C-alpha cells in the first residue's frame, strides 16, 4: 500500500474534537484506496503553551516539516488571550504557516444543494454559489515590519503594524490564483484597496502585468469594501477571488456564511515545495468547546483537500466529499446547519455517520 505520514495538530477548543473525526475518516477512506497513514500528533497553540511553554515547539515544526501533510484543528481561547504576543496561540499558528512557507491559502465556499435552507440569504441568491478565495498567507500586515507598541510625539501610547508586499510575493500568489481560476470557470477577481494603500497599488499593478500570461482568464479588480458588499448582494458574480492576507481572512469568513455555516468551510495552504497545511477556516469556538456540538465537516473536508492538494490522491478525496454529501442527504445536521425536518446530531455522531457513508461506498466499487 502507498503510505504517507500526516502530522496531526489538534490544538485547542473544538480542535481536538474535529481532528479526531477527520483522522478516522482519512484512515477509512484511505484504506479503501490502498492508502495507509502514519499519524503523529503534536502540540500547538494553547495546548503547547501549557505543556511545553511556547505556542509552536521546535519538535512540532520539525515533525510537520518531515511529514507528507499537516492537518490542524484550531488554536486559541480565553485562557491565553491576555498573554504577551510571543506566547499567544495565534502567534504559533502564524509561525507554523511561515515555517512551512505555505503562502497560498485556498478557501472554497460552495453552497451545497442540501444546505441552501441553512444560508441566511434568500434561496435564489444563495443557490449555486461556488467561490474560491485565494488568500495570501505569509505576508502583508500579519508579518510586515515595523510593528509594535510605542509612544507618539504627544507621549501617547501607540500600536502599529505595516502592510507590505514585495513584487515577488504578489506574483507568486497571483500565479496560483490564475492557475486556479483557469481550472474553474476562468474568472478571477483581485480584491484590494488600491485607492488608498500603496501595497495595494503595487498589488494591482503586478496582478495586471501577469494577466497577459493568462489570456484565457478574465481578470477584474474590486475594492475590498465593495467586494464585502457584493458578496452578499450577488455572490454568484464571483468565481475565483485573489486577495491579501487580512482581506482574505475577513472575506472568507463572510463567504462562509453564504454556505450556511463557518463549520462547513475547509482550507488548503500550500507553498512552492514541502508539506501543505490543511485546516478548517473556523477557530477554536470556545463557546461550544467540549459540548460535542461542533460541526466536524469543515475539518473532514480539509482532510479531503489534504488528499487532493497535499498527496495527489484524488480518488480518496472524492470518497470523503461524496460521503459528506451522502450524510447530508440522509438528513444529519449539527446545530449550526440545522433546518426543519432534519436530524440534529452532535459532533461525534456526525463523524459516525460520515464513516458509515465512506464504508457503504466500498460495496458500490
Ligand atoms: P470561531 O471561528 O472560533 O467562532 C466563531 C463562531 O462560529 C462561534 O459562535 C462558534 O461557536 C462558531 N463556530 C466555529 N466553528 C464552528 C464549528 N465547527 N461548528 C459549529 N460552530 C462553529 O471564531 P472566534 O470566536 O472569533 O475565535 C475563537 C478563538 O479561535 C480565538 O482565540 C481566535 O484567535 C481563534 N481562531 C483560530 C483560528 C485557527 O485556528 N485557524 C481561526 C479563527 C479564530
Ligand atoms: C484564520 C484565523 C487566523 C488568521 C488567526 C487565528 C491567526 O483567523 O485562520 O482565519 O487570522 O489567519
Ligand atoms: Mn480567520
């Protein structure tokens, strides 16, 4: 059998609940395709702060780099919110993304036919939405220098950050986005704030320059404030969106709500080489952690992206995606996507039902 090593980073809050389900689904879907996984679980985020003293221990980054792919749950929680920056769970996640060099974050937001009623938008607006947000992940204001705290000339406390992008950082994310758009419906919308920010002016210039190499892709530009509005007004106008780190963070949470719940949205983060990082776009959801209420499907679908984009195992990825669709067809819903006539289940039961669907596929093939 083909064998892969996967680093599991459960993290905090609902992270361990959803990763344990995604792990089982990976194992079973893999076994049907002759794939065997060697899992190694490592601490990250608040869990790592508590057990080792830092949010990204050296051993965790080393294990991640040595493996074929990394599956992360979520990090963060009230307990560590007051920590100094280098001891925040979020800092560990940013160090992990930077350490793996995963600059391209793919966040698909598709409204599944089964979940049209879970969207807060009107059926005719939500139905058929299928967007891919390509978020730059290792640059911009998250990493720009100078940053920090200080005092201004009036002696007042200040906090400051820097939005900065180099031409090569823009080019490489734009290239990924053009390639993605080319394989989808051939439309790419670059979202920026080029009417105000220099980093966005360069962004727009470089993206426009690259467009000549992708003449089969129809490129458009939109300011981020308008894009936030258009996503709600008429989401079907979008195919692929490419944007910077912080705009991508915000717009992908917004796009998730078109689909019914942030608990449904997976992501894949990839770099030039080395293992990819796969994680749901949601956080540790401290308000529902430990109550068996979390929707595990975002992480299960992230496992499918791990198979597709991380390992090139398309068939196994499809098995997982089909199983998720079947489970929804059979009427199972966690609280975040519940609608009338459906069966309310917890995180664990949802996992059991997805596994049942994965298993029932073997009989068919
Ligand atoms: P969140 O995504 O954790 O939660 C927002 C809301 O969505 C909550 O009401 C939560 O219950 C709900 N939700 C999220 N995931 C869900 C799921 N799978 N099923 C059902 N409901 C779900 O965002 P937040 O509350 O702003 O942040 C909480 C913590 O998570 C913070 O510490 C934040 O820094 C961290 N965070 C981490 C990541 C990550 O690990 N990638 C992402 C976002 C936020
Ligand atoms: C996400 C999260 C992270 C981000 C935080 C927790 C650092 O919101 O993965 O979307 O802003 O990228
Ligand atoms: Mn986010």
